[in-house]
């Protein structure tokens, strides 16, 4: 097993696990409850971690890098309600309509 992601945020760790699961990569979360020991243990040792089987590690790192890297691009405007959303969103936050394929 190899660690491919760690964070103090359990939400981010479980999001990473879900991203990997969606790509068909098995993973486990370790150190979920160590945050309560911070102060007694060094903070870096208290991060929750995502681990994957060694053969999947390189692919998992690539998948997570793509998932956690800003998508860039320009904000887009919903054609239905006119609200503006940042480029990483695939649907309008206001009316929930999908982003047009042109990205605008």
C-alpha cells in the first residue's frame, strides 16, 4: 500500500477517496481520528491519509492531481437564469441547469 493523499480535513480526504472510487481505484482512509491527539503528537502525524495498492499508486496520484487542480478558464453565465458561475462548476448554482457545452 502507498499513501497518495493526506490532509487535516476529513472532508477533503473522503472526497479524494470518492474520486478514486469513481475511477475504479480501491483505497482506504487511515488516521481518521488522530486529529484529537494533535498537540500530544506532531501535527504532521495527525493528518488523515488515503492509501491505495502499490500497483494503482501512480494512476491514483494522477487522478487526484487532476481532481484537485483548478480547471482554469473563464467564468460562465447560465443561459436560463443569467447567473455567473466559476469554471469548475458543471451546473448553475441557482437553477441547477447544466453548463452549456461551449462553457459560456
